C-alpha cells in the first residue's frame, strides 16, 4: 500500500473521534446544565415534559443517539472493508463470529413466544425483544464459561 493509503484510515479515525466527542459534549451540555423537573428520576416522564416546557425537547437525546449510531455503523463498515482489503483471511474469521451470533439470535428469537405485549407493543416486537434478551443471556453464559475454562486451563498448565 502506498503512504497516502496508509494515512487515510488515520485521518478518518481522527475525524470520527472529533465528531463523536463534539456530539457527546452537545449531549452532555443539553441535558446536564438545564433545569429538570423536581420529580424527574432519570426515566422519561412525558407528563412532566408536557407541563414543564423549559426542560427542552426530550427527543434531542434520541436524535443525537441516532446520529452517533449512524456514524458508528459507517465507521464499522469502512474499517471492515479496509481490513477485508488488507487481510482477507483474518476477516473471514470475523465473519464466522458474526454468523454465529446471528444463528444464536435466530434460535433465541424462534424460542421466544412474544406474549409479553402489555397492550403497548406488537407480538413481533415482543419476540424481537425476547430474542435479544435470550442472545444476551446465551453470550453471557458463553463468556462466563470461557473465563472459567481459561482459569482452569491456566491452573493445570
């Protein structure tokens, strides 16, 4: 690779970090230095927001979150393509890990019944939530088992 190609990811990474820090500072300023209602306990209380217009727009955090999520996804895709160009064999291992996580999610999604709607979400949304919770539990158990197996292996080595 040429020197110009090697510097491009560094420049993009620097710009990405600057944008993330700037948006994070805007978020902190927007929600840390404004007066909140006295009965605000950290959860969205829409009635309080309707009664107290000085709080600001409660969706601003969601908008900033979506912006940061979009920037992160673009950065992940960009660096994935760069890694795919540089070292294709190593990237295939990452794809296998992503495929395994997707398979685990599909299994937990298929096992979730979707009956916890409480009249607020649809059955498909409830199944999706159940699948992601199941994925979290399965990956947590796998990580705990791998930590325990690593410690046992190190003890007998």
